[in-house]
C-alpha cells in the first residue's frame, strides 16, 4: 500500500506540476480500509 501511495503521489505531482509536499507523507488508509470500501465507480464516492 505504501509503495502504491508513493507512486500515486509521483504521478499526480508530475501531471499537476505540484510539489510532493502537497500530499501527506503517509497514506491515511490501511490496505484493509481501502479494500473494505465499496465504490460504485463515481469519483465522489471516494471522498466520503
């Protein structure tokens, strides 16, 4: 999970031209939390 989070930050920063410090250093969700969330495919579902 940590590796995927870091890679996601790298990609987002590169695409949006943002510094890495824009994002928290550690993911605020555990792998179990992420897998337990039911997403319907709407981006707004990920923010709740």
